[in-house]
DNA sequence: GGTAAGATCAGC
DNA sequence: CTGATCTTACCT
C-alpha cells in the first residue's frame, strides 16, 4: 500500500501530491496546487493556521488518523474543501487540495459547475474543486488508496513544484507551505487573507 | 447560552 | 468589497 508514501511531514507530502492523479465520480484530474497544514503544539509541526491546532475536536479527527485518507470540512457554511491526510496515526498533518487540471470527464465537471465556467477554472479553488469532483461531507474519512473508494489517488508525476505563502489563512500567513506547478493556468492567483497581519509581523 | 470568525466564492 | 450561510470554539 502506497499510503505509506504519505507517512511524512506535510510539506514533503505536498510535494508528492503535486502532479498526482485523482479519479472518481466520472472525472479524472491532476493535482496542480496544494497547501500543507500541521498540528498542535507538542507535535512535530505546530501550525496555528491548521484546524488540528487546538487538538482533536468534532470535525478534525481524521487529520489525526492514518495517512492516505480524505479529510473534508465545510468552509463558511457553504463550500466543501478536501485534504489528503499525511504523517502517521496519532500525528496531525494534511495537505489541502487547492486546484486541479481536468484530464478527462470535463463534460461531467462542467455540468456540476455550470456551463458558464471557463475550462481552466473548473477545478480552481478548494471549494470549486470539490464541486467539480462531486466531493461532499459524506466522503470525510474515506481511504483514497482503497480500490473500493469513490475517490482514489495515484501518486507519481511531476516534481517541478514551486513554493510560496499560503492563501486565505490569518495565522502563520508567511509560512511558505503552498506549492504549485509553475505555469499552470488552473493555479489560483495568490492573495493574502484580509485578516492576516502585515507581512513579517509576528502573530 | 451568545457570539464571532473562518484553509471560500461570485457578483457588484 | 460585500453577502451568503452554518459550524465550531471560546467566552460569560
């Protein structure tokens, strides 16, 4: 089982997921943009921006479980976002999927997103990506390496990733834990969270 | 028991 | 820039 290849720190796992293939629900995509997230103080990668920072809670239990599972959460009460869990059982770590390039099933993705959405934007953004792939909160915790799962991942692919600061977070906003494939039109434009302190400020 | 903020997105 | 919409965490 190659979920073992995700038994590493979040940034390394992010690098391994870049260029990987995700298949399920009539669509096949390549991952082109991700963000790494750590865990609480006292664990290997304390990360104030992570959902797991305050310890195991209601929604984030999957983040503390074994690698290779899907961790979904609802954002702003509206969108669903998806992470791939990394590290080891008991240690929190995950990689947020931020953008994908549709390889096949673009018609299915287009139907889910709406006919007016441009092709490069079909899988751009964490919420949009889940919409395009048909991922819902029902999928929280599924094993992406299990052939029975509705969504499955295959590692291996490009390794020419570029790193920069994370998008949307108000804490630890300067940490360069976002990675993407340079030149890909599906990658979202960087914009700092309006709630984040000025660059370089401690928080 | 109340409230504010949030790993977002689309439309002005 | 703002509204939509709801869950969680933290406060009194």
